[in-house]
């Protein structure tokens, strides 16, 4: 999701290459994100037709919430290890 947050409308092949995963795995992840309402896709007909993806507003908010939770967890873990 971080890639979708920082790259404007990556294509399926760009995502596959950047993530080094198979077509099937990427497709399954994209379908789950889309089904949850976190992802929008659209077909681009310029040149060779291809699909591009972007995070929805709710997807962006959920990812930011996730990152905040990770940051909070890191702070708690650091505090627990300090003398």
C-alpha cells in the first residue's frame, strides 16, 4: 500500500515489478484491497491498454491509521526496553 500512496497511478506491471511477486499474488491482493473499498482502478486506453491503481480516500486513511499504530507500537517497545 505504501507504493500506492507514493506513486501516482502505477500499472499492474509496475506494481508487479516493484513488489517482485507473481501475477496471481498481486491480483489476489488487489482484489482484496478493492473489495474492502481501499483501492480504485481504471483502464487507460492510451497506447497499449492497461489498468492503473490508486488508493481511495478510505484506503489512504486506513493506511495512515496503520502506520500510526506501528509507530505507537515502536514507541511502546522502545520504552519497555529502556532501563
